[in-house]
C-alpha cells in the first residue's frame, strides 16, 4: 500500500491488534488500551511501509512506522518507504507558534515503529526500552497552528512518557518564579524513563532553578552534566555564562558565551531550549570584550548592536560609539552617532546636563580639527539657547579656527551686547 502525503491511513488493522490485547490478563489493562485506541482514532496518521515492495500487510504484521499528527498540524516531506530503521522510533521537530509571536521548537517522538508500539503495549505503559530506542530526524518538521499541547499527537506518547506533563508543569512554575516547586517536580522525573531530549530539559531546568536560588556550584555541576550528555544545545552554556558573570570571572563568562555561539545555529537536541536575540548577544559580547581590554572587538560588537536596534539603542551605548569614533578619527561615524544621540534635543532648550555633554563633545570635535562641523553645531544649538554664554564663547572659538572672521566679529558683538 503506497500512501501519498495528502491521504490519511486507515489504521483499522492496528486497532484490531490492540483490541486483541484487551483479552489478555498479563498486558495493559482494558482501560489503558481503550484510551490508547481512542487517542489514535483522533489523529491524522500517515503509514510509512518498511519496504517499497511491501503492501498493506505491513500494518497487519506490525511492520513499518506510523507518523502521528494532531489536528491543526502540518508537516513537510515524510521519509519514503524503506528509509527508516526497523524497530526504531524517531523524534522529529515540532514547531508551535505562541500567542506572543515567538515560536517554540521541541523534539517529540512522532514516528513510531509498529513493532515497538505493540511491544510496549505488551509490557507496560511506562517502558524505558520503548523510549530509548529512538533516533532523530531533521525532516519532517511538523508545524502546529496551536500552542496548546493538549491538541497534540504527543498525547499518545505521553501514555508511555508521563514525565512530559510533569516537565511542562515544572517549567511553568519556574517561569512564574516558583523555583522551589519547579525543582521538586523536576527531581521527581530524574529516575523515570525519558527520551534524551526530555532528560536534557530536566537537567537544564534543575540547573536554572538552582542558579535562581543562588546555589551556583550545584547549578554549574548540573550544566556540565548536561553538556557531557549532549553538547549540541544552548541552555547549559548560558547558565554557565551567567554563573561566571555573577561571580565576576570575566574570562570564563566570555568563554562560555563564545561556546554558546558555537552551537547557536545548530539544531538543538534539548527541548525548551533558549536563545538570546542577536542584538542582546552583541551587547553582552561588547561589554565583555571591553572588560577584557579588547577594545577593537568591543566596538565591532557595539556597532553591530546599534545597527540591529537603531532607534531603540540605549544612549549610553551610542555615547560610547561616538567617543570611540572621535578617538579613532572616524569623522563620518562620529557625525552619525552625534546626530543620533543629540538630534532629538537640538536646537531645543538644553538643561545643564545636556549642555555640559554637548560642550564636551564639541571640544572633542575641535581637538580633531573638525571645526566646520563644530561651528555648525554651535550655531544650530545657540539659535535654540540664546542665553547660553558658554555655548556662545565656544561658537566664537570655532569661527576663529575656521578663519570665518567676519562671522566671528558679528557673534562677538552679540556677546558684548549680552554683557
């Protein structure tokens, strides 16, 4: 039986096999099998034959795989017949769009080997062998139009992996700041059978709640344990970065953040993994570089941060870029950052602090012999602040430097009249 990607699979033979288990006393209870059957019937299921030459008998004999899809879920290309290893389950990436517009991508066991499913039913609801015989597929990617886990085909797998619900509850507690409750729930999962990506979530979650409770040594040990188990993820590196930063070990903080960057673009193997947006990452790298004395690198990162945020860039960052541009003699960038920093208050009436900052920058421009631009600023600002005598004197000084003596005399006459 060849199933194309747009048709659903009649899994009646699988249902019939499961129903036969209900008559056996040594296997799953009738209630448990009834629940499993009901959940399967609610899904959109694709059948992947074990071989291109196989027919629908695969379903009857327990060969091949089932791709489990919930309502409102879309998927990319499914693996062709014969492409999957017999008796191996597969985790694929499931992307859920949240109400805040941020997507969460997790691994979920969605391609189930029929033989392993029937074997798990034959033994017990929680079967570590069923969970651990699992590989990863980058395709298909399943996209869910809902962020509600309850509508997901993962509910079927949750029958064999009840820790999933506990993990989600624990993470909700952590997001609310209920760190002690989150830790209790996560520790309940440690001795349970879990898929690798879920176990990483538990260890990372414990590391994070320990950090939030200022148990930094314990948090560090857990983060290292997570990395040893699977380096291709992000959360543990960020936890180690935070520990180094809060303990003022700048070099270690840089090293861990750099390690995070190494795996940032990789497909993470951990669920509920986190990512720093690029503008914030650039700012962290800039600050660390500056503390380490790597000035050139620091301002490369500051510039990248500015380009990403533009109007939302903190004035303190723009001021650093302005001073650095003046110090390094980069006139064009100095003008850019000056106008970004002071453009909104020129030529309006300046308060004392704004006036002092402006006069300082004008002095720096004059030190670089950028007299024409300094004179232009002075005139523009003075028009909005005609009573500022310090600004008036600075304007006269810039006119003298530009050898615009006629205009200098006119401005001096204004100054004399004011006196």
